[in-house]
């Protein structure tokens, strides 16, 4: 996630990078309280058991994660421009 924030800092400036960090924190907080909110569709498409996706507000990105018994395990921050078929999440 740091690389994506750094990219936005370079390409779009500090205001956008701060907004991304805030949106990521909000998404992580929401998922920690209700881990089942994310869509299981990406896991089904990629045939990865338990993989879920949750959108990052204000950005064309999603957090890909696994719901564990005592926490949420974020596997990837994925920009929607990326080829999801070629992303390794295991």
C-alpha cells in the first residue's frame, strides 16, 4: 500500500495521497468491524477460497483480503487498471 500512496504523492500531490491514506484507513476499520462485507466474487473468479474484495472510497481500487477468525488479512491493494487474472494473492 505504501507504493500506491507514494505513486499518488508523486503523480497527483500530497492532498490526493492524504485522501488515499484516509480512505484506506476507513476501509480497514470497516472491514475489521464487519469482515464479511466484502464481495467474494473475486475469489470465485480466481478460484481462491476465502478471497474477498472491498472498494476504497474515492479511488478505483479495492482491498483484497481474507477473513480470519480473529482478524482481516489484507493480501493486496489492487488498482482496477490491473489485470486481475495475473495477480498472485496466495
